[in-house]
């Protein structure tokens, strides 16, 4: 029988998941976008992270806006 992965356990290492923050980075080819302080669920053991759908939508907008500005490097934080 396969081991079940519990929702509060990391599927990669079995560590505990907890609320935290992460950085989100995208390579656009001509430049890089880094968004810091992104709310996420983070594994306390291996550091793997998961971003919710609502946060992902905000990140998409930030990346789209950065793509239009065509900067080589853009670093920002996610505003709540």
C-alpha cells in the first residue's frame, strides 16, 4: 500500500508545511523579475514552497507589467 501524503506534510520530504514567505523569480529572456516577500506555504525541513492561486494571479500581473517595461532587472515586493 502506498503511503498517503497528508495535506500538512511536504510531499517531497515529509516535513511540516507552515505559512511563510518566499521569493518568486522569472527569467524573461531579456531580463529578470524578482518578487520578494511572497506569501506561501513553506516546508520547514526542505524549504519547498507553494503559492496560492490568488497570489499567483497577482504575480502574473507583476510579470506582465515588467515585460512591458522591458527592464533588464526588476526587483519588487508583493503588496498585500
